[in-house]
C-alpha cells in the first residue's frame, strides 16, 4: 500500500505541477514609443503675492512608456506653447522640455516668455509625481537673459503644473512576460 502511494506521488505529482504552471496567469509588459499631444495647466506665482498668472499649455511630445511589475514609468521630450489670456495683454511662452518619472518625476524646461513686444528666458527645473502619461510638478523659474525687460514675469519664480499626454501614434518596441 505504501509503495503504491509512493508510485502515485512520484508519477502524478510532477504532472500536476506542470499542469498548474501552464494554468498560472502570466503578465505581459510593454515598452511603447509614442508621439503625443501634450496639454497642461500652470499656476505661476510671484514672490510678493501681488500678481499670479494661469497658463494653459498645448504641445507635442515624443515619449517612451514602460509598464512593469513595479509600476509604470515614462520619459518624454516636448515642445509646447504656454498661453495666458489677460484683460490687458496676452503672454506666450514657447517651451522646450524633458522629463522622466517612475512615481518621482524630475524635469527641466527652457521657456521664452513674450507679449510680442518684450520677453525673457527662464530655465525651470521641476520635481513632483508622475505615472505613465500624467504628471503633477512644482517648478522654479530661474531668470536668465533680459529678465528686467519683461516686468510681468520678472519676479514670478514658483510654478505648479499638471500635464497629461494623449497618444496619437504609438509603436510597441518590446514585449516581455513574467
């Protein structure tokens, strides 16, 4: 009797293990290259609390998104336009930026603000949170060339931003399973 149980265990147990292995759900993860439309909203504040500006953003981004067992990550290079529509004047900010995130988001943007009469260039390091196609960051506008020529944004240093991208063309470049 004990020998029969041993034979049954030896011959059937490995098969049942393989059967269970084939039934186990496997996860497939992707690396995607994407061309995206980028939209965002920004609140820019001056250091004195006297004048705050709201900017709306529209642009195009080239990005790589990865999903994996530890969450989604993304990296992008983008070109966009920040727009402020005011009562007395409109302000336009042409921006080139780059970001990377895997929950913690870090980015860098260079923005040229103008009202079509005067302008100034700002460099903005950013930090915040992001996942896949979403990011919420805080940035600090560092003044550079002609900061005194454009009075409206001369003292506006701190900026809070929310951005999202919408894929218009994507290509899966790598798939793997675990």
